[in-house]
C-alpha cells in the first residue's frame, strides 16, 4: 500500500513514523514517474512492516519537494525519523530498485 503524503499528514506519516519511509516524489506529467508507479506499488507489498511506501505529488505540494531539495523526478527519498538517509533519482527496473532499497535498509 502506498500512502499519499501532503502538508497535513507529513508529520504523522513521515516525521513520526516508527519505521523508515520511502517517498516517491512525482508529477502526473512526468513519463518516467508514470513508469515507476507500478514498480513502486508492487514493491510496497514486499516491505510491509519494514519500510513505509508513500508518494508526494510535486505539483500539489511543492513546499515538500523544496524541503527535500528535489530537483529531478522521479526521486525516491528514504527517511528515518523524518530525516533523509538516502535518495534514488530516476526510473529503475523492479530488480534494480529492490537491490538498491535492500542495500540502503541494511545500512540504517
């Protein structure tokens, strides 16, 4: 399950999350973002209880994109206790993304 994040629920869903959170910064007009969407949603099922999957539409919440200095999308940012620990920029195939996420989780 992927949770939609906005200004109203950011504190609760990201900053105060008990587990690390991966945020997909995207826009509806972005082709690579649309390609990433099904990969991201599929992977969210594999990490239940270990990593919370969420997304932020940069068009609707530019303040959050600015807060994390997002310059290119898709941009996946992994946070722990509300602070960025790593980021992945650009489209990735499922296997490559899973390998990258596993490596990051093993180091936090």
